[in-house]
């Protein structure tokens, strides 16, 4: 089993989830670490759907890469896992949030 994907779809899946993780990490640092931004600002309302869509797309593309192209790389499986956790976060977050 290889670590990096060699298929085009596998690489897309990994890069989309890398984008997702980087944007979320930078956002958390800017809000919690540096105090420059706030979660109540409009940028958060635009950023979250954009990066969550990228992670969900990475999940779908990763599944296609595994099924169609027989991609068995560790990073593609990790990308699928992150996408699945993102998909599960959306309904589960609504159960435990109290606005």
C-alpha cells in the first residue's frame, strides 16, 4: 500500500481535503489565537459552506478513486475518512448546539 496517490482523482481528493484542513486551521488561529476575526462576522458564513463543500467533494472523489481506479493509497483513505467526518459533523452539530 502506497502513501501518496498516483491517480488523478486520488490527488484531487487529497488536495481538496488539504485545502479544507488548511482553511479551517487558519480560521481558528485567526479567531482564537490572534483575535483578528470573530465567528460572528460574515466571512465565516461564506467560508464554512465553501470548505465543507470541498471536503464533501473530496469524499465523493475519493470513493470514486478507490472504486473506479483501484486507488489504495493511505492519503486517499484518510481523505475519505475526513470527508465522512465532515458529513457526519453537519447533522450532529445541530443536535448539540444551543442558539
